[in-house]
C-alpha cells in the first residue's frame, strides 16, 4: 500500500514539474516572438465605438499584451472592463503616451482629437487606425475596408483611416459589382440610426419618446425623419453625403465615378439601412447578381419575398456581416439594379472594421 501511495506521489510530482515546464516554455515563446502579443490603446474609449472596440477585441481574442484606455480629461479616472479586469481611463496627452510602446492605437475620439493625437501615437511607434473623418481624404493615408482594398494597408505611414459607417456597409457590394460589370453610376439613399450620432443621439430618441426636447438634433427625432446628417455645404449637400461620394471613389480607386447621395436620420436605435440604385456598364442576369453577392466576403444575401425575408435594422443589429435584400432590376434605365443594404454601424461600420485592419496587419506582419 505504501508503494502505491509513493507511486501516486511520484506521478503528481512529475505532473507538476511538467506543468511548470509548459508554463516556462509558453513564456519563452512569447518572449522570443513565437506567440506575439501587442500593446493596444483605445482612444475615445468611453464612447459608443470605444466600448465596442473593447467588446470585439475580447470576442475575437485579439492578442493583447497590455491594454491602455484613453479619453478626454473629464473621463480621467473612470474605469472600463476588459476580460474581467478593470482598466483606469487616462487623459489623452503626450506624457501618457510616450513611454507605453503602443503597437496599435484604435481611435474613435472625433476629428479634432485625431488631428492632434494620431501623429503623437504614430511618432512613438504605434499604427493608428482612426475612425474619424480627419484623415480619410488625405492622399498619404490609406482608407480601408478589409474585404475591398486590403492591399492599401501596406501604403500606410503610421495612420490608416476607417471609412464612414454608411460608406463601409456599401463597399463590399459595390466592389463585387464593379469588378464584374463595371459601375456607371450610384445613387445612395440612407436611413441612419441614432447610435451613429453617439450617446447623446440615443438619448435624444429615448427622451424624445417622453416629450423631452432634443439636445443633439435640431428637431425631435422620435417619430420623425431628419434629412440632415453633419453640416450643410455650399452646394446644398451635407458633409455626410459628401463623405459617401468621395470615400467610395477613393476606396474603389475610381476617381471619376458618378455618385449622388441623400442621407437621413431615422428613429432607429442601431443599424443603418440604405437604398442603393446602381447603373452597371454591362448587361446582367438577376440570378447572377444573387450568386455574386452570395459569394462576397462580409455580405449575407437575405432575400426571399415569398417568406417575407429581407434585412431590417432590428435583425441585423449585432451582426458582423452586411445584409442585402430586395435585389431587383431597375427597369427605368439600362442595366439598372436596386438593393436594400443594412449593416450594424457601430460594429462593421466602425469598431469591427478597424480591428479587422489590425488583424490583417498582424497576419501579414506589415
């Protein structure tokens, strides 16, 4: 009996030693680069997109070594949770940035903050992936949707721009159509959720239902539709409409593509909807369009009229893919096509797209 217990004890000791060796080996792999982990900063961490960054990084098991969360001075000292651990929010300033050896900085702090601090992060070695409009049309900064133009990532000089949410959800579809048929003209009509206007946009809808006057929007959004997103320009378009036009051209590398847009804010909490009318250069069979889009990465075709299946904001909210339905020919023009496209503007339209860019860089070691 004593021999039996001695054998059990010996086995336990061997197992413990084995586990110790495994732990040491894993640590060695990490140190030698066998398992590479990264220092990640979230800038604008307390906002809608900032919090979604944290959620998606955890969902996708992004290889985070050290996480740093930054926001404005008024949020300094608050805490955010990531993988069961609380992180203290730091003020976004150079002294809090310079010694952290950050590899990737995911920005959603607004254009002014991006203009000021994206170059600071880049100066200290980080790759900045910025969700604001600050850098999108800079010819030195790539504007990337991973399913569409991942090859542009390698052109970065420290900053990569995330497109506008309403642009992102159209791009994989437009890319597929343009590659196969060529696009002559695009007409965008958008119906954009209040989450795209930040936390105060959501509050305006929730409070507006109770009759409280709006703080974010110029008119009540509850029970209303506002054909006004961002500021108006001299030509009568809004800045949001201009973004969709110019960003589409840049992402598709089609500087002369004919595009027009009308963008509207609707009383929906989350997920943008878009009616897209496209004139193609070549003839098509509608069955081929279904097949083409069904095989397009990042796109789910959801179109069965007999079963009343088409994309809605409620159904698509929380999904990573962009959903397309109501696919039909436009008989008013040659080679015309109508589409109804819905995407989660906070996930694929912002946070997920940025994280996918970082994942490609890690995979390709760019």
